[in-house]
């Protein structure tokens, strides 16, 4: 009786090993595929965003906004109008080296004083006035202004922003990078 059990166990073990090998060699029916594009990397929070200003530029691919931290001195905040002027000057330093770009026009010479940002009001946010037409700006260009001012101008607040140019005033918008 002992020999029969031993043979039965040996046969069962051999069958299990062969079945396992067959599954491994067969790959469980999974076929090989090429590279599958999965889109862009996930959105991230920028470290130290509470201590530095964040300017939003366009990726080198030209299809999304990328946050670029900008810090002068610890504890120093940049006035919202100066923040817009920095954005309109385009990416510099590491942001420029990384290939970030802007879809916003450069300020015409002598027009830097024409950029204004209204004081923050909880019920209406802020209004950004610029010396160029805003109606024809691309959606990414508009988001550059809205996100930079809406995220960085008032610490710890996501503010709605109204854009006002030489041609029109656009409806209030908030920074939503997923749209």
C-alpha cells in the first residue's frame, strides 16, 4: 500500500511540474506587443510652491502647461503685475534650458506699465489687464495667464481670473490643468 501512495504522489508531482512548465513556456496565451503610448506623465505638485512663485509655460511638445518655480529671496513675494510681466518675458534659466516656451506675445516696448492686476476679491477673484488682444489667444496662452495669476498671486488660494485686453474682456476662468 505504501508503494502505491508513493507512486501516486510521484506521478501527481511530475504532472504538476509538467503543467507548470507548459504554462511558463506557453506564456499563458499573452501575445507580444509593441510599445504602447500612454500619454503624458501625471500632474505633480511643485515642491516649495508655497515659498516660491510658479510661472506656467508650455511644454516643448507644445501641448500642455508646465509649472516653473521662480524664487527671488526667501519670504519675498512678487506683485501680480510683475508676475505677469515675468510670464510675458518668456522662460529663462532652467525653464528655458528645458525647452519650455510661451504662447503669449511679448510686451511692446514701453508698455510694461500697461499690465495691471486688480486687487484680489473673494467673490470675483482678480482681473488681469494687458496691452494686447486676448480674444485671439490660444487656449494654452489664456491658461498661462490664468494659472500663473490664479495660483501664485494670492498664497494658498486658487483664484478665478478675468482677462481683459485691447479687444475684449473674457469670462472669469480658474486654473484647471486637466481641461
